[in-house]
C-alpha cells in the first residue's frame, strides 16, 4: 500500500472512531433522566413499575407467580406474562439499594445499550465481518441509529418511542433474539461449544422474558435452520441435546401457557399500524399537517420538511432497498435477513396468522418492530450497493449518512412524540395538577378497605386521560383497581368493555377478539342508559366509580338513584354504586351444557361467559337480577349438594335430545325448577320457547334480599385457587363464587389458597436459565474455554 493510501486509511480510522465515540457518549446525555430517580411519564411504563413492585413481593417468598389484589379485583399474576425483566429490575433494586422506580428507569437505559450492542453484533456477524473495524463501526452504528431515529406512530412498540413509553420488555427480548442468532452463527462457523451453551441460556431467557417475542424467535430460528440445513444435519445430536435442555428449562412457561391459556382474554389488534409510511418520518408529517392549516401546500411542506430535517435519508433507504431487493436476497450474506424482512412485513400488514392460530395473537406493531429492525440492519448494506467501481466511494457515503443520522438522534426526543412536556412525570405536570393528584390520593384512601374502584378510562395523553394514569394512583392509595395494565390476565376486563357500551361508550377499550357488544346492544330492546352497565359492575363486586369527563358527569345525573356521590375533587367525582331497586333479586341459576351429560365434556370458559351474559340480558329485561354459575363435572356428580344454593337450573342444548329432556324432568320431580334453552335462541329477542321457559323459571324462583358471595369479595376465577371448605364456581362475570359446605355456612372469611409449588419451579427455571446464560458468556469471553472440535 502506498503512503498516500496509508494516510487515507489512518484518517478514515480517526474519523470513524471519533464519530463512533461521539455517538456512544450521546446516549447517556440523551437519556440522563433515567438516572434522576423520578417516576417517568409514559403509557404503559407506570403499570410496569406496579408489576415490578408486585414481583418484588414474590421473590422473597421464593416464587415467581402468585395472586395479586391490585388489578381486576384480584388476578393470577405472572402466569401469562413472563417476569424475567422484573427479576432484572429487582436485582438492580437490591444491589444498588434504589427504589423500584429508579431500578426500572435504570433497566430501560440498560435495554437501550443492550439493543444497540445486539444490532451492532448481528450486523457485524452476518454482514460486515470481513471489513476492517473502523468500517464495521460505521456500518453498525448507522444501522442502530436508523432504527433509533424512528419517530413511529405513537406507542407501537417500535424503537426508542416504544421503549420509553412502556414496551421496553419486548425490545429487551428483541436484543436477546439478535444475540441468540449471533451465538448460533458463531457456533456454525467455529463449532466451539461455549457458543452453543450461550445460545441455550439466551434462548431459555427469551421465553422467560416475552411470550410473543418467543414465538417470533422460534420462527426466526426455523428460518435460520432451513437456510443452513446442512449445518443442522451435521450437528443433529448436539442440537437435539440443546433442544432438550431448553425445553426442560422453559417447561414452567410452556406448562402455564398450555394449562391456563383459556383464562386469558386474548387481546388482539387486527388492524395494521404503524403505517409503513411512518418510516419516512411521522414527525415531518405531523409538522406539515399543522402548517397546512394555515393554507400551506401539504405536499410541498412534507418534501421541505424531509430535506430540512434529514429524513430524506429514509426515503433513499426505501428506494434503494426496493430496487436492490433481488440482489440482497440472492447474496449469501444477506439472504437470511431479507427472508426475515419478508416474513415480518407480512405479519405487520396481515392479521390472518392470529386467526389461523387463535391462541397466538400477533400484535401487528410488534411484528412491524421486528421488520423495521431487520430493515435498519440492511440499510448500510443498501448504501453499499450504490458504491464501488465507477460509482460513489464507500467510506464518504457511509460516513455522510452516519453524520446525518447522528444529528437526527441529537435532536430526537422520544417523549416529544407522545405529547409529554417532560419525560419525568412530575415535571410534566403543573402545580395545580399535582395538587389535585395529592388530594385525590387522600380521597381514595378514605374509601372502605375492601373498595373495588372502576375508573373512567379515556384514551388521551392528558394528565387525567391516559388509561395508565390510574394504575399508580390507585396503587399508591392502596385501593383495588377493577382494570389493569393488560387484559391478558382475565376475561373479566373483556366483559367490562362489552358492557360499557350501555351509556358508557365514550371510554377507551383495549382491542379484543371477544366482542359481543352488537349482540348485547340488540338485546337492550331500545332502552337507552337503562343501567345494564351498573348492574354488571354491581354483581361483579365493584363498589365505586371514579371519573372526570362531561360524559361521566352526565352519566351520574342520569343514574342519580343508582350512584351516590361520596367525594369530589374537581373535576373528579367518586360515586358509590347502589343496587337496582327495580330488579328482583333471586338466588343464582346453575348453567350446564348438554355436552357434559352426553360426552362428559366440560362447559368451556369462554362459551359459558358468552351464554351467561346473553341470559343476563334476558333476565334483566324480565325484571330480575341474579348470578349464573357454571356447573362442572364435579358438581354434576354431586348435584344434590349444590341445589340448595341455586334458584333453578338451565340446561343449554343444541337439539333437545330425549336424554336431556328426561334429565330436566328428573330435576322437576325433585321439586327443582329446571328448563331447556336452545343455543339458537340465545341471540334472539323474540318470544321463543326458550325465553318463555326462562320467564317461567324466574317467576317460580323465590325472591331474596341480596346476593353476595359468602365471606369473600369477588376475584377473577382461576382454576388453581383452592378453598378448604366449599367450592369456588365460575360466575357470569368471570369471577369466582364461593359455595360453602352446610357445616361452614357461618364462616365469614374462608381461606382461598393458590398453590405456590409451581411458582417456585418457575423462579428456579428462570434463575437457572439466567445462570446458564452467564456461564456461556464467561465461556465465550475466556480463551481457556474456547474448546472446539475443529482442527487448529
């Protein structure tokens, strides 16, 4: 190499290392507030902090799962949402003696660094390993900043906006996914067992971190093994052993999902967002839209904004990628990642996968996140395609692109795109708002000890609007919340969203595929604000409501006889829900399906809830209020002991078989009111034979003063819950109904237990997976352990 070329390389190194250093030191400067010790603004972030606090209560008892009273009126916690990330928060909390809030903020910063490192490592391993280090820095850092500068479309789990808003756990899992792919690819190239050990530990931890990301990871691994199938065949024994170890370690996660998935509400977002055009810069689009109100040309404003802000680079990336995709997919180095891009682009635009596999709900924005990370990694590769002989020089092009991205990053504020004045919660509020918050906390603390509060949820970023404004407020006040961060832990919240349509339709509902609102509305028979929603809340154990909107105030006025104002902290009003004086209370009605009689098949959790809620509308229209209880195989075998607690029994049938009719006649001979209801009649409001039968049953039932669960407040129904005397039955609100044994009817507070052995195994498997990951990390970083079966 001639002296001039050596000087060029030397200067290139100085420039690359210098710019790389500036990028690295800008990260802590951009996220300084994560070390302030203050609570953060955000959408899901406050709720995750509450979950971290709940997890911190479980660990000292040696369990990773348990029962929490804070949300849904009581729900099984961490059975459906793996808690490994909260274990990291707990470790930071203990090791550095900081609050859980501070520990969570520090964990966010750690996740940002980890994601930076993971994207860089993957880029280097699969695309840039043959380039000198200074070029790898430019390529890798360019890929990272292309992803980090994504302004997004609100909280959709993508890049820094999603991380600071509360989807940090999925981003953490994505980091581990890329590191897992790096480790398996290093093993493919070196056959060093330490990389395989690291891969096993990483894979296990991913399953303990985020279930949907685990599904994505499994799919990506499948694509990798198909791409390198000859490598898999050569190592089939080792991979079988690795798969066995992974399965053994993640067995608690798999077991919980298989056994208890029927109790999850199945949140599902069937529409595609954020739009792909948001790659070009939603911030530019928003600015142009505001300026166009004053008469500006929207197209010209967008083009001007893209070039003045540097977002034009995103347009260049899309164009180059589209016109070079064929070359990328035929290249040995980039074929695998382009395959990943195509698959997750499909998932981000199409929700069919979630319908084909009903228990695996693909949130489109999380699939988009995986697509966009892969797209960002391929961005520098796209720039390389326009350089070479007779084209643009490679180093200046990449360096210039990284400079633009760096300035975009310096001006990028994730919280700004979520309409927060400050990323710190307290700094984002006015003194007046903080005073209202403090006073409202005191008001809530004055409520009765067993109060269960239903908050008004408005989809807004204002102080009083965000759904998760209530989570820390009610938690800090020591009041149980009737909703929560996610609806993945109970079908109850899904029922709330369906019943809210009656007079409370202005409130925000999470997406769900369990949508019976249209059918319930059709059963309302034209009654406007008839109190169906209040009746549902009352029979599900909700004692109070709180809200502030004009619609909420009007609702109080309309239902003045049902809502008693107990506290006012303007604009908030806390009301107590009273019983409906116009409805006659009768004892619960047992509900059984003919398939239990004919084929010994249990009444499905979801099917029972759908049927019982239809029947509740019929019952309310006929002037009665009661509970519907699911009769299971156990109760059917000892039906005589359950009958004293029931006013009647309804058998849901498909065909009115002779055996079903004779079973009903047998109950009638015992002086037990019982009747058949055809499934086909349930959605109908006409005077069918089934509805007439229901009317007869209700008229025969004796009226009671009130219906309450004996000795316990309503909780989300969960099969693992056990009681020493009596039974816990599923009622029509997805809650548990306590039926006591005759000798224990006077027992005031029955003890309800949740077996902790499974939680101990869960924590043990999670800790072992983490330790295996650390062992693999030590092995890969220590030359002494770099054993290999390849010849040296």
